[in-house]
C-alpha cells in the first residue's frame, strides 16, 4: 500500500528540486531533473531520521506501485497523430533517412547491455564480493536498475527477495539511483562535446526555459482538454478511474496466476504491470469500438505518466537505506563502475553504426534510456534536438515493441537462478543467447554496419537535411 505520508514527503523534495534546478548554475547547465535533485536530497535527509512518519520501505513501495500504474496508463494513452504518406520506397532507402533505422537500431541494441551487464555484475561480486559478504547474485540486479529503472528494480527485486535473497529490493533500487546519476554526469558532458564537434547539427542554443526547467508566461501551454463536465466528474478523475479498472483487472490476473503450483506461478503472479497494461489496451480497444474515444484526452494521460515517473524517481532515491547497503557500498560501486563502462563502450561503438541519419542524437538518447528511463533518454535528446527537427524523440516509444520480448527471457532467467531453479550454465546460455539473437536482428535490419559519424574525429558521414 502507498503511504500518504511518504507520497507527501516525495512531493516536498520534488519542489525543493524545482527551486534548486532554477537557482543553481551547475544543475541548470547539466539539465539535472528536479526529481533526481529532490531524490538525492531526500536520500540524505531520510538517513538522519528527520522524516519520522515514513520509512524507506514506504518510499520503495511508491516506486514499484507507480511504475505498474504508469504501465496501465500507457495502455490507455491514445497514440499521437502522425502524418501519413502513400509513397512506398524500398527498404534500403527507408532505412537511410527514416525512423525505421532508429527504432530498429536502438530497439535491438538496448537488449545487449540489458542482457549482459548482469553477468558482468555477477563476475565482479564473484571476485570481490566475498570480502564484504555480498553474494554474487546481487550483481544480476544491475540491468533492472540501469536499463529499466526503479519501478522494475522494486518489482523484480521483490521476486528475488521472496526467493530468499535478503535486501534484493534495496540493492536494486540503489543500482537504479546510481543509473540516474550516471546518465547525466556522463551524458551531459558527452552531449556538450558532441555539439562542439559539430555532430548535432540541429542543437542550436538551449533556451532559458530548458535550463531553468520553468516556462515563462508567454511560453506556457495547455497540456490537455476537458472531456467531461465538471459538474459530473473531473476529467483527471475520469482518466485516473479508467486506469483503476485496468489495475483491478491486472491484480485479478495476478491472483489467478498465483494459483499455478510451484515456481511458475510465483513468477507469473509478479507481472502486475504487464497484465494491467494488456487490460488497458483491451479497454481502450473496447472504448474505441463503442465510439467513446472522443472522451479520452491524450494530454491528460501523458501528464498522468509524467506524474508517476517523477514521483517514482524521487521516491526511489528515498527508498535507499544506508543501514542496509552501507556495508556493501564498495562492491556496489564496483558493479556500477563496470556496468557503466560496458554500457558506455557498447553505446559508443554501436551508436556510430546504427545507420541512417541522426546517429549522434540516437546515441545519447539510448544512453539515457539504458542508464535511467525512457524519460532520461528524452531529456538528453532534447539537448541535441531542442526543436524536434529529427524523429529521434518519436522513435523512443516504439523501440519497446522490439526490446520487450527480451525482458521475458532475461528477467525469468535471473529470477529462476536466484531461486536455485536453474543452473548457472543455463542462465549464461539464456542471457548470452538473447544478446546474440538481437545482435543478429541488427545485422538483418542493417543497423549494425558502417559508421554514420565518428565521435573522436568529429565527422558526420551523411548529408544534413535542411529542416525549418
């Protein structure tokens, strides 16, 4: 259950983050989100015992539950309106300058670090973990924290913890928090250097509102519309309630899956976020068939997702207990460093070879996604494409259609190994095999080929489009 005290405290620190982002030049220039700033400060404060009416477990619970709620809302969110064209072109030509290369390139590549960093984390702790009494299995949690964020760290960490791996949630959330810091501490200088080298032709100048994080009155916009009469039900309450239907049905499916005997039932009963999202898609389809789509507002639904992500990120930092992870801080940092190096090296290598145009924009976007969440990738992408002159921001959504299947091989394999249900050899086969399959996908779709830019030399190997 969500603690209202913890939720209120989360809001307090987000506001502190907003104020500091606008006032502190370092935070402004590095575009650190208010949710991360507030989360770091909240993490420090909660260790002092000042917050007497909420615990770290309450904050971890918020991160996990809001993640599932955001997935349910995702299923109900109307698709953005796109311009259509009847012009058909060969695959090779479409790959050269369309969203196809970005969606396939980033989508397939995301799986490589996701599948392999866990094995690296395991290896690090196998070598040094024993010094601090930290089991190597904790290293397998890093892909959930880095590539999927705090919500999945709590969800999957809980599954692993239920298998007898104590404090798995705490370690997973710590990896997630470290991922957000890595995303910006490395990502922002990387972006700035790329702009200086001429690799981001559409970067231009960052606006004051982008650095401060606040819109002045003349820039402010309406983000939604009223679809219900306030005398009947508020539009926001109506949309929240629709998500609630998906949530309740998703929980019912979890209960049914829990009736399956053995470890399979235990695994399947933990997919609340997936079941709620699938029910939401079905609900949206029914609403459309009944002709009631006109009462759904995409702007309102996008804001619900934004609320969930911001609260989730801040609460994730505040869900870390130094009392629990303090003794393991050195091996945890070692795993973070190795995971960061592997992710950075592979992102640099493959990012230059995705094919098509906008290679650097796609590289920094997928870096943010692999170390934080999709929203982190969007934040870094806006630095190199503030006026949305490329298609990269639009590509970050559809990449999930490509990489999600890998999650249902990697995650069950790690959870099963942690519960002593499969051997280490089978775990390695599952993770390495998944990476190999998606590498093959990059070859088939020609998103692993010749360089389209060279970061070290500062050279672009394609013609820059003139975009108004």
